[in-house]
C-alpha cells in the first residue's frame, strides 16, 4: 500500500476500477491497547450487549466509549446484523468488560441475559439502564449506572461508565490533582480578594469555553438518520434486494461514531434529523439502486443518486451498493454532525455532492478531480466556518495537483496547505487536516511526516478510520510493518466495508508472517469483490513466500488480474522456476523480470520475484528505479520477506541512506522490523 496518486491522500494506497469496496465481518480479536498509535494504557476491550430494538442507543454508547479510547465490539459489526454464535462467543470471552444495556426489550432477550450472565460470573459485568425498567432477577444486586436521561454528551454518566470499565481491568481513570495549597492560601485572604479571584475564574472559564467552541473541541452531537421505505419497482428485482440494502446500510453505518441510523419502525422520542429512502429496479442486464436523502422538517431533497450493478450478481449487488452509499453518508452527514450547529440545507446538499465525487470509486463511477475541487470551494464559500469543508478542500486540491493535466501544481498545493491550516484554526482536532499537512511534507521527510500522522490519529481517536490507513501506509514505508498491521486493523474496525482498508490490512499481515489471518481476511472479502485488483496483487506477491505457487499461476492466467503482458509472462516463468526448475530456469526467469521492469509501468511484483529467485542485486536495482519514479510509494517492497538476503548487501544500505531511511531510524530510535530478527544485517548495528 502506498500514497495514492489520484486522491484520498494516504487514506487509500492504490486506486483500482470503480466499485471495489466490500463488507468484511469485524473480527473479535484485538491487539493490546498499547499497540494502537496514540493511545495509552487507560483503555479496555468492551463487549456491548443490547436488544435489537435498542440499536440506536447502543450505537451512541459505543461511539462514546470509543471516544474514551476503548475498543468496543458489538454485533452490528457482523454481516448484515446477523448473529454468528462463534464470533460472539469469542468476543465475549476476550473482552475486559461486558457492558449490558438493560431496557424493557433487553430484559426479555435470552441473548442479552446469557451475555450478561457471562459477564456477571466472570466479574466483568458493567450494567447500564437506558429506560425506566429494572434489571431482571439475578442482576438486581449489582450497582447499575443510569443512562436513561443521558443525551449522548461527554462527561457525567458516560464518564462513570468509562471509570467502571477501567475498574474491571484493575485500572483507574487519571484524576486531576487537588489544588490544596492554593485553596489554603485563598482562605486567608480578604473577601475582596476572594471576589476578585472568583470574577477572574468566571472570565477564564468563559474564555476557555469560547476557545473550545471555536476550535471545535466539543464532542459532536450524534446525528439521526432514519431509513424509511425501501421498495422494488420491477418484478425482476429479487424479493430480498430492498431489505438486504437496508440491512447492509444499517450495518455499514453502525461503526460511525456520530451517525445514529434507525429504521422507520424503531421507537424514538425525537424526530429524525434526516431520512433516507431507496428503490430498486431492473434495467436490462443491470439493477439500479436509487437513493434519496431528505430533511423531513424542511422537506428539502438533499441528495439523490442511482447506482448500477450487474443483474448477474443480484445476490451481492445490494451489499455493493450499500458500500458506496454508506461512504458518502459517513462523509456528508458525519461532517454535518461535527459542524457544531445545524447545517443549512443548501450547504449540506453541496457537501453531500462533494462527498459523492470524492468517494466516486465506491459509487461505481470514475472520479472527476476538477468537479470535486469546484464543489469543495462552494462548500467553504457557503460555510466559511466549516472545518470539514476546508480539510476536504485540502484533500481534493492535492488530488487535483496530481492529475497531470493541470500546470499550476504549486498553486494547488499552496491552496491545500492554506485550507488545512484554516481547518485546524476552526477545529484543532480535525484529523483530516493533519493528514493533508503530512502529505504536503517533502516525500522523504519521514520524521516530519510521522509527527503529523501521529497528530492525525491522536487528536480525536475514532474520528474517521481513514487517518489510520495513512499512518499504516507510512509505517510500511519505513519498515515497521508489525505496527502497520495494528494501524490497518484499527482502520478496519472503524471502516469494515472498505476493500482498500482490508487490502492494506491483509497485505501487512502477509508481510508480518501472519499468513493464516491474512488469508481469512482475503477469502472473506473476495466473496463480495472477486475482482478486487489490490487483493489479487497481494495474493500473487505473497505467494513468493507462502509458496502458494499454483494459486498465483491461476490468478496470472485470469485476464482480470491487472498486470502488464510482459509482467504476466515473466512472473509465470518465475513461479514455474520456483516450483521445480533448475538454475537455468531461474536465471532465465530473472532475466525476463528485469526486462519487464524496464518498461517503467510495473509495480513491486518483479522486485519480489527477483528476491525469491535469489537475484538480489537485480532486485535492488529495479527497486531503486521504482523509488526514483514513484517516491516513497516504492519503499515497502524493500521490507518484504523475499528481500531478506538483499538487505545484507551494501546496495541496500546505500539505498536506505540515500532516501533518508537511515537518518530517520537513527534520529527517531524506531528501528525497522528486520533489525529485530536473528542474523540482522550489519546496517542494524549502526542504528
């Protein structure tokens, strides 16, 4: 995975054909909290148990606990909202705390009672009340935290939940120190002095409030989206298609921290913020999914779009459509929720159109950088105080600067920087803006880039998920792949439907030697996106060390696998030589790979193949040419398993020195993974 040459900054590493995102089941396994960048030890893994009727409340609770740094598992992360006993049991047993939402519905649920009993019997139960009901018999002796009047705001009741969770793991929340000395001194002063101090305190508190409000530091209020009518308009439409689309959208939006998605029949005491309806119809050999987002209060139509999917894949087409729609909604409505005040319909409509263009690949159509830039400029003109609008402008300005048809590259990069800085002025916790600034740093300025990536993932944990992809891509470029796995996993937990995220995660797992986990992620994703180019390339590349040669050869024989014709044939030769060819076959394959790489159009596959064949000097020569052409995007190949022997050559040390890796490793004290292995290269002794 590397920095995109078209858009999304470091959020997506490569950009293939439209419509390549899929739905992966969220895995229950979780790395230790300290593995997550920017998070300290005051976090826990939480299993959230609730009744289906309380999904809206569960989503708000999950989002609030995520903002406290906890890793929350709840079954809306499973495919289509279905319950899979094995995964639920695994998550339940592995959690540090079992948080149960007691309500009129959940006290009647056998599932919830079983999960609560597991938490009770293991000493991990944290019970919460979300209405005026009482816990069932067997659970009333436990102190229960009352969230019935909680409106989703930080502090208060949710802080008590956070502290109770920490207590289950033997931790305590850090407390502010009592200003005892200052208090004693104040008691001895005259009333006038006390009054003056009180006035100053009030003024300072007011100033602090306005500073926080101006910076966007307050927690966003969750925004409600009600999913209304989903219906078929053609007889040829599969009966289950509309309901599948609805269920997949609910599952996709369940991981968003600020959008509360509900169905029209879900009980609620408040009116919906926005509403979504959809139709499905047949048109020749395609299924057409038409989506409408409206504001029920004003009656305004905010966004409408039709997505086409082949009728031949009717079983998975609704799931694919849900991916594109959910990405646009996460961008548009998620941004509106963070605005801090109601967003005018006109502004939100333009912003949703911007999000549609920015996420065009998930919508099944090619992206238009010029239109995206124009829409972003309109957004900030309509709402000059909208931080997300400015960071979006920064992202698409970078995208536009890379299109190649435009000559004012420096002007666009300058616009991107000013937009990101303006976004941070408005909201110091805007993770997207810090990611834009990271990308604008000189290509090989690793220390400077890492500071900004770390800022991006720590200012507001759980902000988007895409910021972890940028950091994961950075880590893979500097040889810290074990940490890259954790970053991509964090992104996956927050954006489980993204094929790009999962491709990066699987690739990092392969490189880290965790092939079984990687293969599970790949197999699950390919069920939905069998043509995903990133995953196909990852499977071919990893075959050079997993030795799944026959599978790689089958992929190379498939014309849907996106490699050049010269690469295809030279890679076939390499796999056949590795399967059983002699020295002559290996030499011939290496020669063909070097020739294929001379076209300057290929990726990392020939380099990895050369390393696997033992042609180490040739592998480094081709890698050097690729890095000159592609910049830091060409670096991850240097740290893949087949180049282990090549890393002992002087040419590798020279390459690392020339591109700033050695100075970064020395200056940061963060050595690459290969320096932790037995028989590490001599270079490691100098770091």
